[in-house]
C-alpha cells in the first residue's frame, strides 16, 4: 500500500489537495458565518413567540440509556494487509460505534479495541455482487464480471460489507444466514443513528450548518436532496469537499493506475481513503476554529437581538413584502403548473409505508407489554418485574424487535416523481421516519414505566398489578395514537417541503435570482447579520406552496386516512401531573426490585461495604449489557393464538378475560428463558477456562463455537492495538488503514 500512496500521492499532489480543500472550506465557511447570525435570530425569536404546537401526551426520556451494549458477538473480519480473515469479538455500545476487539478476553481485560467504526455515510451490502457493482463503477472504464471479487474472497455465503463512496471499506462475514440477518439489522441501526449526527437540540449551530450546506450547493447549481448529508458536521463537510475533489482526482489518477482491474480498484480505494482522511483532518481544524470564533461573538450578537428584536422583525417583514410583490406572480404560476398537481401523489406515497411503520410500533409495544403481563402472572409477580422492565425499557433500541417497524419504510418509492423533483434517493425520508418511530416507541415505553412505577408505590398484590398493567397500557396506547398522528403529520409536511422547495427554487432561479441584489439596500447595516436577502426570498417561496401542502395533509386527516387525527382534535391531558413525575431521577428497575434484598449489608469496616457496592454495580452493569439475546426462546404462550389488534375494543375485553383466567389458574413457574426479562444462558468460548462471572451474559448473534476461525498467521495485520491504559472513548475514534486512531 505504501508504494501506491507514495507513487500517486507525492508531496506535490498532497499540497494541491490541501490547497483545493482549503479553497472549498473557505467558500463554505463564509456561508456558515452568514447563516449563524440568521439561525441565532430565528432561535431567539422562536423562544419569545413560540409556535403553539400541540402538547405531546407521551413523556420523553431526558436521561438517555447510557452504559448499555446494544449488541455483542463474534464475527469474521477481513484483514486487507495480510489478506486473511480473523475472528473478532465485536460490540455496539449505546453510541452505535462498532467496536472490534482481538477477542472476548481482550475486552474483559480492558485492552483498547483494535478499531472503532463510525458508520455514517456507509451502505450495508449483503452480497459480493452488490459490492462488485459499486466498486466497478468507481473507476471509469472499469467493469467486473459477476462472481469475481476485486478485493477479497468470502469464505462463507453470508458477507456483510460496509461501503463508503470515499472512505475505507470494511468486510465481515458470518457462518449462517440467521447471523447475517441479525448483524445486518444491527449495523443498519448503527448507520441510521450515525447518519443523524447533528444533535436535534442544537437550535443554532445545527440549522446554521444545514442551511449553509444547502446554500453552498445551490450556488453550484446543485438542488434537490443530498444523500451524503449524514454524520456530524466534520463528516458532512468532508463529504462536501470530496463531492468536488473526488471526480477531479479520479480523472487525473485513474489512467495512471497499473495492474488488473481488481488491483486498480484496490489501489483507488486506498488512495480515496487516504485523501478522505486528509480532508477530514483539515476540515476538522478549520471548522473548529470558525465555530469557536462565532461562539465567542455570540453573547454580543444576542445582546443586539434582545435590544432590537422588534426593529429586526419589522425590517425583515418590510423586506419580505418587497420580495413578495416582485416574485409572487411567477412563483404562484410555477406552483400551480408544476407542483400542485403532484402533491396528493407524493403525500400518498409517503403516508402508506410511514403509517404502516407507526402501526407496527404500536403492535410491537402492545405485544411486549402483554407478554410481560402474562409472565408476571405465571412467574412470581413483582419479584420478576424488575427483570422484565429492564428489558422493556430498552425496547426502542432493540434492533431485531424494531426491525419489523423499520422494514415498513423500505417499499417507499416516488415512482415518476424522483426525476421530476430531483430526489436522488428516498433514503433520507426512510431514515427520518425510522428515527421518529424509535423516538415514539421510547416515549411510549418511558411513559408506561413512569405510570407503572407510580402504581408500584401503592404496594399492589399480583392480581392488582396485573390489572394495573393492562389499564396503564390502554392509557399509553391512547396517548401514542394522538402523538403518532401529530408526529406523522409534521413529517409529511417537512418531507413535502423538502421535495418541492428545491424544485421551485431551481425553476425560479433564471427569472428571479438575478433581481435579488437590488433588495440588499433595504436592510439596515446593524441588522445585516440577522437578515439575509437569500433566506427571506426562500421563505417567500416556501409560503407560496405551504398552503397547498397544509391543505393536502388536512384533507387526509379529515378523511381519517391512516388513522390521522384532525387538527381540530385536541386531546385534553388526562394525567395533569404526569409531566411532574418525569422530573424525578431515572428509574433503575434492577435497583428498584433488588433493593430490599441488597439492603442488609454485612459485617466489616465501613470501607468494605462501599467497595463491595462499587464492585457489585460494575458487575451488574456488565452483565445486563446486551439488549439482544443470543437465542430468543419463546414461551409456551406463543402457542396460543395471537391477541386481536389492540385497536379493537373486543380485543381488550378478550385480553382481560384471558388474564382473569390465568389469575384464577395460578400456573406454576415456567422453565427456560423468558420472552421478556429472563437472563440468557452464558455461552462459554471454546478453549477458554470456565469463568465464575463473565462480564457478558450473551454473545449474539452466534456462539463462539460456531465461529471458529481458520488458523491465523502469527504476523499481526493492519489493525494495531493502541498504547497501554484504559479504554479510549469508543464513540470518538475510528481506525485507519495504518493502524492510526483518527477522531471521527
């Protein structure tokens, strides 16, 4: 690899890349500084005026579920330097960075991981043919025959490949199709989470950045959705640079690459990854410097806005009225002829899969709580409740149980409309809807937790607890239906705007954009940082189509399509003190249901119990780590016909009858793992000595014995272990081809 890089990326070319990158960054950062003042003004105005949006009925978790492992297990990873496959112990923590260790023992001994992969911008491929097609298209005039691998040969029929248009590719494989399906769901969850890298609670920096990206690309005549708007700010900025720099490098270097097509592809992947990392480091430094400068200037800007808020609003409205008078007739004709006829079709295409996904969220939540209720009846009541609730609290982050919800979005197509409206991919809408599904599931679960925790304070019997769980479930489902309708309507409006506004701006640009410069003189110099002509123009264009979008969504709600509520329906809060309950400390179900048995303490000096408590907490944190069980063994209840849809009143009555019969029967405890809450059996690793208490109770998706690797060579491959010491923060680094940890 070194020869390839030294040949094609010599000092002169690296200097050229740095200069080109610096030029692009300088141009973008001018847009960012402009948008920062506008976003700050909009944020402060929103705080004062508010929006009057419907109040959510469900609670939301203010303290995230940290210190949890989403998934853990063994898989094969291909080592590019040695061209060998190595078995790795892998886990996905709560921040969704895929962490690769040498083996399970290395993890237990806190040896730093070999790699931490931030999967923002990656695609998950499940066949070599898919990979060959993408890699074959990466170089001009380069084609690969189906069935030939340009970079590797997979020892099994179940590969998983992480492909990125610019960065390094990662190659994994599993022994069975079931393991491949599990890891695909998990890695897709990682991609979905990492793509959503800009925090939604960032009310100034986030909007300023995304608007700057849009304005920059529009200045290059690039309208429509952008598939690589994924990851944190530095990753997105790196993608922006590579969008312009990549084709130039490819045209220059591709003719100079030597060897067979497979070798040329391998060389280009190495070159592209190296350039991407160079761009990333430069973008990180430049963006960080500008952001620090803006944050230092923010207090002075806020003081001006607070003092002159009314004057700024008046000045902006005056500017908007002048722009509206100039461009409104053209914009209305464009909307009427080119957008309005297609809004119902776009909305219907969005509504069907999205609403099916949210219905599936409701059904999964109903089933999990119902199964838990049945388990409470048959497994000892409150004594087991802590185990069940510990599992239920993590339901929204269970990639396999949520997979049926996410899959509902996959059929989303905008047939015939994608080309018209320049929508490069529907993935941005799919992932946004899937993130909203996860949020609503977690809100429903957290609301259920809070209400149940309040009920436990009354000291109910097992029979009373069972009835309370069912009653709380019904209350939470009503709240979910209302919030689900509100969230979906907002998603439909935002998606329609995201599809139509770039199209309108592109259509109007030849006749309207040239006139905007004359409006600059209407802005007072003192307010120039908070009012921009270009932004005001876009707001006017948005208003011309917004009324048609609102009307279309309103009509869908009036017709009760897909269980949408009308805007006039306001659900009065039946739990006025519910939001006060959410202000308390997070509920630790393990502590709640084990506190009575653990509170006795023991003899010894005062320091010993404290140390023992710390050790116990650490042991417990490591044992209750994996949301996903190695093998999910069903209960005998699964042989019983499924309950009717929770939307039906008859199903509720029938369920109550079933629960009543179970209470009367008082079935004995069941043997074996439970569907919800029971700990999985430990899967010892072959060749390892038995352990008294393993840090991980389960190693999904496959047992270590199923993944016995071929004999590796003694020579270590490109992934080198970091220096001694504790584990590095696993959410901030990724490992490059040379074994260097690079912060992502």
